[in-house]
C-alpha cells in the first residue's frame, strides 16, 4: 500500500542520518542543502524520496497546497521531528 510506504521511507531517511543532533540544529534551509547536495546514505534516500513521492504532499488534494517536490522544507521539518524521538 502506497500510503504506508511514505512514512516508512521517511523513517529510513531519518535512521540513516549519521549526526542527528547536528542535523536537528541546522536551519531548515541548511539541512535541505545538506540532503540535496550531499552524497551520504541519507542524501541518496532523500533524493530518491523526492523522485518517487515529490508529487505528493500533506494536503495533496488541496489544489493550492505545494507538493513535497515543490517545497521539500516540509519534509526536512518532518525528519527533524522524527529525529527527536529516535
């Protein structure tokens, strides 16, 4: 089921972030830059996530809401929140 794949994929990304505390302390923009331009396991998974699910979003049925591919900062914020519980 596709809807279950998204949170599982996000959890994989969060689990693959090596320096979790440093990542959480980065600004959202810096964390996004780290993931988009890096070659770490987390970066590779993040780019794969955007490729596979970037057309989706939290309010994907709202035509005015941006999808994750258009506003990946939303995904970064989710990852930081997930790291709080790990």
